[in-house]
């Protein structure tokens, strides 16, 4: 049987962090946005499925922080709303 691959450990996949409800509220307030204004990411996304397996249940309506690092542009942070699918 083959070993299961964790997509979050791949060098080309940016860091994904599940935010608590309080953290999400603070971020949204700072951005002057509501959850429904965030870009979406599906529960079926391989990164969300990996987070679910590692960190516990990921549910619709949660917010994920994605950190991309680049040698040319430094660090870029974005947020996604987890949706069904």
C-alpha cells in the first residue's frame, strides 16, 4: 500500500492556516469586509482536505489564511472562505 501524500508539505504549495472565529472576525474588521466578500475555497480542495485531516474538522463558513512566499515579492497573505463542494 502506498504512503498517503500530504499536499501541504509540497514546496510549491503555499502555507494554509485555519483561523479561529475570533481571528477571522479581527481580520475581517481590519479589512472592512464581510465573510461573503472573501474569495472562496471548496471543502473538496486538496489543501482543505489535508487541513481537515491534520487539524480537525474544517467546516463551511471557516476562514483560511494563505501565505505565499516569493524571493522577488516577499510575502503575500490572502484569506479564503470555506464553502461546500
